[in-house]
């Protein structure tokens, strides 16, 4: 069974525990703290487990030229990329305000630390777990420092190879036992052909002692629900209040109605997965009693007859006789009472037949 651990206070993941659903607000708040609060409330109302943001200390994430380059995209909030990112970046005090609000409405709160200094701030903020975005997954000094903090980690794997992910696993595992890896493809929006859900099962083989999950950027819910059916223990999806808003993530995000439907569908699939133990269930008994087939006499069978297969048939019969799957066990056994043609062959009239009870 995959490793189980406490990702947030009182909330276990892995094993048979419910899938942990992260509503990724990211920077879809448009730089407005009131919109951010509204999105936290939406995440809670829709049934998500966690509202997640992104935190950067821009001068530590980007070099000067990257911040100074012109940014003329339709999604731009400034003339340069730095101006654009500063518009979307909440201050430390604003993050504390959002954390308090999330606590008030009753939902877990965390963020992706997009650089070393952001991780330091989030550690100081006492977030329950660190999320590692795909852009930092192959940043091994960052991974090592983050793992050493001792908080649980959720690591996305967009843009990486299996060879890299093996190194990621080994690097984090050396310092921190409590982490999960998410299959992810870094494209927005993501086409179905590029999702590669089968990587989930490959990760389960490669890393059998940690929970595996899925971070999706596709439109709609079907693929994320399929990931849960494959065993994903964490699901992360971007959310938005309006898909037409400025920002490249909105088109690949779920609106409130879609998020609520995702949560409902995930919980439904979890109920449907069952235990893997195949047996007749109590809910099947009415159908079995009505339509289940059993052995009848194909011909009249006198008392003392040694049964042969050509004497027997399988039908829906009243009363129910020897269960159909035991027909071959009857061959060579003796009937202790006569049985009329087309009558049920009852277990008690066959010598040395031990009826098996169906569970």
C-alpha cells in the first residue's frame, strides 16, 4: 500500500484516504486581494481541501534582464515583465491576511514557493506543506533546501523526464519522507493527447512508497476524474471566477460550477473503486434470487442414480438448486432421492456434495 502521511493537520493522504483536492488560485486573482478572498471562499464552498497561491520574491526568481524585458502580451499588466509580475504579487502582509481568511472559512492554505526566499517566507508563515512547481522540479539545490525544512511536499513533474524524476525522488527522500509526486504536463490549456495519464501508473511502479497524484491544465473534468480512477491521491486544478479575464491561466482553469462538479465526481469515483475483492455483494442478492441459475434435472432421475452430465441442465429454477458453477462437481455422485424431469436438483439430495456458500 502506498505510504500514508499527514499532509495538513488532521488530513492524511495516500493509502485508502480520500483524494486531496487542491484549488490552484495561483495568480488568477488579478492582483486584487478581495478577488483572492472570494476565490478562497469559492474553493471552500465547492468542497476543495486546499486553496493554493504562488509566491515569488521576484529579484530572486528572475534576473534583471528577465524583469526588464518588454511584455506586450494581451495578458500583460505592465510594460515590462517585471511590472506585470509585480502587479500580480501579493506582499507578505497580504499573504498573512489571506492565510487568516482561509483559516476563518475553514480551508487549508498554502502556496508554491517559486524561489528560495519565497520558501523561507512560506516556512515562516507556517504553511502545512510546500508545493513545488514544475519550474523548480529539476532545481536540485532548491529541492534539497526545501526538503530539509521538514514540511510535507507536493512536487509537480511538468517538463521533466523519468530519469530526472528518479533523481528528484532520491534527493527529496534523503531528507524528507513525506512527499508526493504529481504527473503534470506544462501546457495551458492542455490537449488530451499530451496528458499522458499512464505516467501515473509508471510513477506508482517507480515510487511505490509515496502517494502519486495529478496536476492538470486541461479543460473540463473528465481527465482529472480518470486520474483518480488510476489511483491519484492528490488532484490539483487551477480555478477562476471568469475564464475571459486577462491572464493565460484562466482558459485552462475551472469555474466554480466545474470545480464543484469535479469534487462531486471525484468523491463518486472513490466510492465506486471499492476494495478490489470480487464477491457477490448484498445488493446483488435480489437479482440473484430472481434470475440466478441453478442445476435442474434434464430427465427424470431415479433414486440411487449416479449422475452424468447429460442428465443435468442449468436454468432459472424455483426453488433454487445446486449453484450453476458446481454442475461438474455433481458428475459421478449419487442421488439419494428421485428427481422429476425439469425439477431443481437440491443440494441435500446429492450424496457427498458439500454446498459452498456464496458471500
